[in-house]
């Protein structure tokens, strides 16, 4: 399986409420409350850093979790958020959105 690259969608509304990040999908108005670990993935989703590197640097260093489990959890989260149009997932680096 190749690397995955993720990027957050700039048109998505996202605000921190305490330790959680609340994100609303523009496509179906679904609201997600992301815990600190999921919020760290969202914030690091730059489109050019491979997901495995992002998880290793942003998740494994901040939270007490091994890379294999963290990556499996991240892939599940990314898949769910991508289904709702909140993240873009690609097998190659993603060019930044232009405004």
C-alpha cells in the first residue's frame, strides 16, 4: 500500500471549543467533534507530508501510542472525514487550494 497525503478543505468551518475541534461539513452539514488526537491530524494535514510521517511526528510524539496503532486509527478517521468532504485524500502530494 502506498503513502496517503491529506489536506483539510479550506471552505470547512472549524473552531476549537476547549480541547476539542468542532468541524462542520459543507456537503451534508454533518458536525464532527474531534478529540485532541484527531484535531492534531486535522491541523497537520498540509497535503504534502505523508500520513505516516504526520502520524509519527504529530501523534506518536504527543500521545502515548505506537506508530502501527496510531496509523490504523488515523487511516480510519481520515477515511470517515473524507467521505464527508472534510479532508481530501490522495496517493500523491496535494497542491494547496488557491483563493
